[in-house]
């Protein structure tokens, strides 16, 4: 039995989504920009996908920008403000590297960047955010759900504060598939398909009227906001993946949360382990656990030998061996920063897999501690 518990790094593609992508490749191969009939057919199909996505997200089709990845969407949301009159950006200490690096890019061009610290559970303090705002603040970029410890920020309050100060609010929602995705609460929002059982594609929601300088120049597609032929098969796949997750959101997230709680309960029976991250307002699929005295890398490899697949910290970067800035930011005991594992479940996780994973984890920890 292969037990995949690394769904914040990548999700398995949904079978229907895969079929929809194949169908689009086969039937809508005309370029939506071509004048002929097949081009028109593809353009209509593209419009249909956009219509459906905009209904789910409660926004206009003209507010959707498709990109290649979450990283690209985040780059566009932040670097797109390069010509803004105001030159101050506020972000948090637990953002994805694409947020930090986009901010650093603007910092080198004269922007001021404020990085807000977080508490032990990963939450920013609204008072501190309020105090950090100046007349020159153009943007607040705070992620919706943290990819390492599952913290769900108080998005509505952050948005209201930004609105009252006439500041733009961007949120990286790449890990927020099971949260409320109503674009009324955002100016800019980033999603990616591969975290919701869809294809590798990024989406940026950008509220009407926001002037973003494009970072990809070329044929002027997507109203000149992101040049390059639209990836119709992946847009269709993304639409279906988003639709499926939105239709069964509360039922599915409750099921995932129950299994996650069983996993945590089972693992915490092991001596010298503890859960990190929030007790409440935590992503339904995330469990981050410290195994005192053990190296996360040894645990990952031993679990992998037993067909249990997990990560430490941010899996998308874990091969690059960066210390986790999130664990630093929550001020985790220094001795435990190399000893934490992240378990992330999905709609495909089964109860018997959780039971078997707990058994294997207990065995592996016992062997490594001997
Ligand atoms: C919170 C978060 N933001 C952004 C990204 C980047 O997404 P992508 O890998 O599609 O560029 C990730 C990827 O893991 C993520 O977890």
C-alpha cells in the first residue's frame, strides 16, 4: 500500500479532470486568437470556462488572469505594482518564497518592505499590521493558508483594514482550496491547479481597475495582462477541479479533518512528539509534528522505504535544503527545527491508510530511536 501524505506539495490529478484535459486537447486545438472557425470554437470554449470559474469565485471574467504557476501569479500580483505611486509593501514572515523574492525584487528598485512577525501559531497581529501601514503603503500581501503549519489567517479583517486605508490586498491562496474563495474579500488572489487535483496552471484574480504592469510581454493575450497563448486544456482542467472541490467543500473538508485528527492522535501516542501550528483555524488537511531528537530527513527516507510519503516544511523547496523560515518565525525551539514532519491529506486519503501510516510511523520512530 502506498500512502501519500504530501498533498500540500502536490495533489494527484482527478480522473475526470484528466479526461476533460484530454478531451480539450482532442477537440479544441484551434488557437483562441485565430480568426477561423476552429479558433472561434476554442475562444467560445475558453469563454465558457472563464464564465464558470467567475461564478464560483464571485467575480468577473475580465478579472481572471491565467498563468503557468502559482509562483508566476504571485510575481505578477506583486511586481505588477512596479509603477505604483506608493512604494511600500507589507507582508508576513511565513510567506512562500515567491512572495519574498518578488518583494526583494521591488526592494532593489527602491520599494520599502515591511515583514510582519507571527505568533507561535503563525497568526499575524492585526494591530501590528495597522501600525505598519503608512501613507506610502501600496500593498499588503498575506497568505490565506500556510503551507507548512496550516495557519488560516483572518482574511476578512485584513481586507477590511486594507479597504479602510485604501490599500490593495493580495493573498496567496495556493493552499486555500477548502476555504471561502469569494473574491469580494480580495483585491488580488493567487491560486494554482496542482494543489486542488488539477493541472499545473496558475490563476491570478485581479479586481477591476487595478493597474498591473505585465511581466510577460508578447502577443497581448488576456487583455495584455499576460501574453502567451492561453492553455485551454489546462484552463478547462482547472475549471473542473475547482468546480469539484467547491461543490463538496464542507463535506469533503470535514472528512479530511476527521482523518487528520485520527492521524495526529495516533502519532502523539509516540513519546516525545508534539503538534505545532494552530489548534483552531487550521487547514483541514495539515498536521505538523515534531519528533524530538530525530532528523526529519532520516524520518522521511525511512518512511519512504516503507511507502509512506511525507515532507518536512515546504516540500517544493525541501530538496534545496533551506532551513524553514516558518519554523524560525513561530520561534520553534531551535533543537526541534530539523525534527518536524508535515503530513498533508487529501480527498483520496482513506481511513485504512491513516491506520497503517500510524503503525509504520511508530515502527520507524522506534527503530531510529534505538
Ligand atoms: C503557499 C504556496 N504559495 C505558492 C506556491 C507556488 O506554487 P507553484 O509551485 O505553482 O509555483 C506554493 C507551492 O507549493 C505554495 O504552497
